[in-house]
């Protein structure tokens, strides 16, 4: 079969499959809605391979995904799970399901990258060795791209949380000063707000409703948050819930620390950007200036015109 006909057949099959998935989507499982209110320490696997094809090919796909993930995971599954939680990916899934979903995404990236590289080589009528080399290059890109996306997601979420935590601390201090406990103040923020910090606080409330003590729930989210200032806020909430300390003053002081830190960070960023803006100017003007200065030197030294 010619390469163009093969590519057209694959594209047609993919389009038909996507249309069928849109018209007849798979049913939503009830466990997705119940899972956020379950105790996260329970490690019972709630997902499984459904259907004949899933039971036959599912274990092989899981094993291949685990092998692919092992090529880039050097610090163990616990570290990978922590990074996924810090990025906010798959928030409604259990720990086992999070790892499986992430590994399957890695496997899909590897397969698509390798296949696309090989097909590109065939469409360009390259030798077989060159097509295989492109397939290997696509394999490497598909293998490393999910990890790079994960790191960018963590950094973006950390930046958003650093911006949001100042306002959240101010609102929590106002609610505490107006009266009410820590859980009530957090509940009011969750009911009216949105954002990465509100997602963490709502997770703490879900843990509290599922049977966790308030301090334990806040310490749990303090362990998995990527932003140190948010971790300090959550630990402060846990301490206030446990010991009844002066929460409002501590939150206001922490807000001032956040503002000072962000101000210094903005100053450093502005200095770096000003220095970066000078590089093109120097690169363009410096050679021209040198030419104008050096042009009359031969005449001045030797008298040559």
C-alpha cells in the first residue's frame, strides 16, 4: 500500500472513531463522584479493565505503560504521585488511578511520536534507516514531553497560588475576626471563591467530611502543595484549629511576607528583562560602530586610499 493511502486510511479511521466517541460517549461511572469523599488512605483499586478486550489487552497495556514510565522515573512512584498532585492533574482520581492515567498518557505520547516519525520518513521517501531514526526521535520526544509538561504545570500552578494566597489570607483573617471557627471561615472562602488555593481548601474540607480531623486535613494538603507560602498558611490553619491560637494576626503577618517576597521577585525579574533588552541593541550597534571607527585607520596609518 502506498504511504499516502496508508496515512489517509489511518486518518479516516481516527476521524470515524472520534465521531463515534462524540456521538456515543462512554457512561460516567458513579465512583468518580463518590471518590473525593472517600478516605485517601484507602488504597483499594476502584478501577479495572472492562469488557473482553479490556481484560485481554489491559494488563499488557499497563505493563507497557509501566515500562515506558520507568525509563524516565528515577525517584519512585511516590515522587511521581506527589508531582502529579502538585500539578493539579487528575484531581478526582485515587492515587492508583492517577498513576495509571499518567503512565497511559506517556505511553500514548511514545506511540504517537514514534509512529508519526516513521510515517514522516516514509512520506518524504527517505531510506528505511532514516525513517527508523525519525521514529526513534519521535519516541524520545514522546517520552520526555509529558515530564516537561508536568514541570511547567507545577511552576504555573505555584505562580498562581503565590498570587492568590495573599487575598485568601486577608479574607480568612476578616472572617476569623468577624467571628466563627477555622472550618467556617474556610467554608465561606470555598463557597464564594475559585482558584488553585480554593481547590486545596476544598480538598481539606472533603477530607474533614470523610472523617479526618481538621488539623490532619490541613496538614495533608500542606504536604502536597507546591507553594511554600500556601503550606505555611495550611499549617497555620491546622495549628489554630488544634490549639486555638490568634489566627487573624498570623495570617496578616504571613500576607505581608508574601507581598514582600513577590515585590522582590518582580524587581529581580524587571532587572533581568532590562538586561536582556540591551543584548539586541549591543549586538546590532556594536559591529556598526566598530566598522565606522576602524574604516579610516588604514588611511591614517599608511596613507592608502
